[in-house]
């Protein structure tokens, strides 16, 4: 059964609101211009897109909520961008991707200036389909902001992203995603 297309947006807003309310007495860090890039490599064609509009918040207890507007992805070819939004991600129906959860074993002692390997555990929602994920990441406090980096794979089938038979050789079954965020004090 297909989920309500408005549910991911409502749950993302609710998650951000809850995080804001629950953390109002502690420090928070946020971004409105995080980078999310993806790459699909096949023998027939490589597809790459970049998005510099990821937004999100991180609380002192390690809880986070991030949102990526699907229409924010930019491609080398305009036709690829059009197909991505209209045929695959259906961005009018599902305008955002999101990841909400917490950093496993979070503690404020991670702010020593070194890069630390962590695991972000939460719910990744793409194309209206929420999947529990544990995503290996790196985090660093640089004295002014938290830097977060992550690379992971997304299987198109997990999120019920339709890939027509005639283009299956041009689109990888697993898409490589790279995330770079800088979260400043709120």
C-alpha cells in the first residue's frame, strides 16, 4: 500500500518542531545550505546531481532532522533534471527527502577538533517511503560549527522509485550519495 504523499512532509515538519521544542533549553546547530550529491554509475551512462539546499538541525543530545528539497538537485543536462523530477522522484508529489534520528553514542566530548567516526541512526524518507537506516558518518567540531560528512548507497527499489525498462541500463540500482554539512550555532 502506497503511503500518503503528504505524510513525509508532515512528519518532517513535526520532527523538526519536536526537536526544536524539546531542545529549546540546550544549544542547537543548524544549516540551510548543506551539500548533498549523488552519482549513478553504469556502463551506459553516468548521472550526477548536486544540491546545495539541504537544511537541518542538530541538538545537544545528538538528535537530528535533515530535509533536502528534491527540486534543488541540479544536473549537467536539463532533460535529466526534468526526468528525475517528473518520472522518478515525482517531486510534485514528494517534494522532500528527509533523515531524522540520532547519532549513536553521541556526547559533547566529540568537540575536541578531531574527526570522529559515528553512526547516524534514523528514518530515511525518499519518494514517500521511510526506511530505517544506520549511516556511517564523520563529525568534527572546528571551533565554530559541526562538520558532518557521509557517503552511503541508496537502493532505488527500497524507495519504490520507478525505473522504466528501456532506461534500466542507464540508471544504477544503487545510487551513491555524498553529504557535506556545516551546522552553525542557532
